[in-house]
C-alpha cells in the first residue's frame, strides 16, 4: 500500500498509543480521506481485549483497527458480521474478527468479566466497576464539584498556573450541564498540566464545545502528566481544527491513568486526533467512545 504523508493521523479511539490500553472499545464512525483507523492509527505500546465496532471510511492508508503497529496487540480487532456481503478493504485484514453473535466475538477474543456479552457487545457498568483512588489520595482534601461555576473556575485556575489546583483531588457530586459553553481544557499546556485526581463519581458533564483554534491540546483535559481520572462521562462536540493534538476526553496523557470513563461526542480533527484521546503514554482501561470522528468542515 502506498504510504502517504502522516501529517494527519486519525483514530476512532486514539491517534497514537505508546502506553497500555485494555478492555476498551470504540463505536465510532470514522471518516477521513487518508491515514485513519477504527481504533488506533499507530501503536508502539500494548493494546489488549479492545475492539472497534463501526466502519472506517477513506481512500488511502485506512484500517479497521490499527494502521501502523510496532507494539503488541493481543486479542483485539475490528468486528465484522459474517452475514455481511462484502468485507471492507482495510489494510489490517489480519485484525478482522468475524462473528455471528456478540458471544462469538467475545469468545474469539477471550473477553473477560469486564464485558457484557449481549448484543451490542459493551463493557459492564454498575457500581462494582467504579474505581477509587483513596490510597493515592491519602491525606488529601477532596474538592467537591457540584456546579458549572465551580468546574469552570477550577479549569481557569489550572490554566493560569495554580500548582495547588493542578495537583488537587476533585470529585463530581452531580451531573453538570454546561449549556453550550466553550470549554477551557483542564491542563491547558504542557507547562500547566493536570497532575491531580479527578473522580467523576459516575456523573456526566454534557453540552459543551471544545474549539481547537489556538490550542496545542484540545480536549476536556488538555495535557495530563501523571494524573488520575476515573468514573467520568462526557457528552460534547469537539472542533479541533488548528489544534496539534485532540481527543474528546484528553488530548495527551503522559504517565496518566484513565479508568472507567465513557465519551459520546462528535469530533472533527486534524493532525493527531483520536475520538477518546489524542496521544496516550499512560494506562487506559474499561473506557469507551461512541460517535463520529471526521475532518473539520471548512
């Protein structure tokens, strides 16, 4: 296959993975002319028990799961129903998982208790799958977030370089509707990253927009360095045109840990763009993305 310029690298879950991803899925319609994959455009880390459930559309350098793999991919792939008339011409045909029932795919991939084997194949939910960072947060005061005003103020303080705000322990206490507000990423730059703990408590933050123009990192979290994020749900729109790296939940994670998070979003991006996360060099487990990933509209 012809190798085009990799100036744009698009992934339905992650653009570039150099860390560990386990028990994750994307149900994203990915549509880009070239350099796009259903789950990860490129992988130099480890991906295990993860799947891409929807179609990837494009003309050049298009993959159903992963286009460039120089790492380890175990018991993962893109799902293809046996009844379908034509198999997509993806570059990674070896990652195709043909099945008739979700239980067939689960058996082929050895998916464990983290997964619900019903149709559609999804991750198990419920309180038993939430995570606590109590050990890491021992001795830390919990900052509760129950309103849009408090949430936005925290993002502003971190962006302004407040080190105490960047390393604090936050916990959502309610769903938060941002009513179409333009969002300022938590951890705006690599000089003001998020290094603390954010526990969503199973709550949802919804109805906000992320505009990439003028940003290096476009996401609900911009740059995370060693931070911990869990139990968070997002519903948003991302227009990442102009951003260097973009992902609805997080643009860049370095040594971060992201657990039990789910995102529903429409993501329009370029350069390095993933539905859930742009670049991962940390650990992600039991997370999902659903929606669309496409090129920005002129």
